[in-house]
C-alpha cells in the first residue's frame, strides 16, 4: 500500500456538510461527483497528501443509506492507494481477506476501486484504489 489516499465520511446532507468542512479544513471542495452504481454523491477536499471524501446517499438501498441508518454520520471507510489493484486484490484474497468485487470498478475522482469486507478487517471498511491513467 502506498499511502492513505482518502478517508470516506458518511453525511446526511452534502449541502450542510460541504460548507462545514470548508470551514473546518480551510480549503474549498474541489469536486462533487455522483457514482451511480454506488448510489452516492461525493464531495472531495484536498488535505496535504491525502483527501477527505464526503458521501451522501442518493438511493435508499445504498451502502451509505444503510450505514447512516445503523451508525449515523461519521467515518465510513479508509482508502489506501495501491500501485496495482488487481495484484493487491489477489494477494489479499490468498491471505483470507474478503475482497468484495471480482474485478475493480470505476469509483469517484478518477480511480479504480474495490472494497474489503469489514468482518475480515477488524470492523473497518477498507477501500483499495488505483489512479486511472488515460
Ligand atoms: N464500516 C464498518 N462496518 C460496516 C460498514 C462500514 N462502512 N458498513 C457495514 N458494516 C457492517 C455492519 O455494521 C454489519 O455489521 P454486523 O453484522 O456486526 O451488524 C455488517 O457490516 C453487515 O452490514 P449490513 O448493513 O448488513 O450491510 P451489507 O452486508 O448489506 O453490506 C458491506 C456491508 C460493507 C458489504 C457494503 O456496505 C459494501 O459492499 N460496501 C462497499 C461499497 C460501499 O461502501 N460503497 C459506498 C462508497 C462508495 C465510494 O466511496 O464511492
């Protein structure tokens, strides 16, 4: 793993939380992007080497809607940047981690992503991400 790429934070309302995080971090939100297949709307902030991703549910049956209902607002996942996501998925599967996708999928902010089930990572949802170079 190269570094923590971002922290994902589940929020009820981006229109309330974007100004709050702009004040908190003293930096503007640099991108808002919907990820249809995840049922989320995202908002990104640059914080040095890392980023903060706010996640608002766009669909009632989405992972974020379920998370908010069960746990409320707060840290939803930690994303690690990797050099080769498919190799990392294979490495972790062999070690017994539950990788939630067979193939990486396209995520927000120009990334290939996949998730590891929190039940195999001490209760923390982990995302792997690799920059898409086009
Ligand atoms: N962090 C820690 N634990 C989590 C969690 C999270 N973010 N989300 C769910 N869980 C836990 C639940 O609390 C529950 O634990 P218990 O069995 O102890 O009660 C367990 O995982 C199962 O949760 P669930 O609500 O029944 O939800 P599902 O099994 O339907 O799904 C998960 C859980 C992690 C497999 C699903 O949320 C998933 O596939 N997540 C990956 C995709 C995702 O999160 N997308 C949104 C972000 C997209 C983006 O960043 O762009």
